[in-house]
C-alpha cells in the first residue's frame, strides 16, 4: 500500500516516491504539527523524558531501600498489604434454580 498512490478509487504504482515526499517534507512544512520531522522530534523528546524520569525514580528508590532500617519497614508493610485484596463491590444476583 505504501508503494501506491490512491486517488478516486484508482491506485497507481509510485515506488518510493511516497517515502521521498515524507523525508523531503514536500507535503507539509518542516515545522508544521503534521510534519514527519516535528513528529520525530516530539517522539525523541518524549522518549528521553520518560527514560530519564523512570531511571531517576528507580535509582532514588534503590538508594532509599539500601538503608537497612527503611528496608525492614517497607518489607513489613509489603507483607502486610499483600494479604489484603480489594473486594469487588457489586450487586450479587441470587438465581433460584428449580431442582427436579
């Protein structure tokens, strides 16, 4: 599909022209929100921000849990909380079944 051009229910083979249009920004200006390069920049920014935040939070938690007195408290709390599971609150239906 990407190697064809579709107009008025007709398909025409265009080869790699669709990819060249995207890379050379022929359809949209480079700084348009619909441009390939704007989308690529936002994706790279999003990835860098997420990796930085997740690694930072992970390292901070690892450093916090390296303290022996805090590690015991967290383990104790985790073991107590692991036994408590949320109960689904909903209307329970009781169906009367005839026994024959």
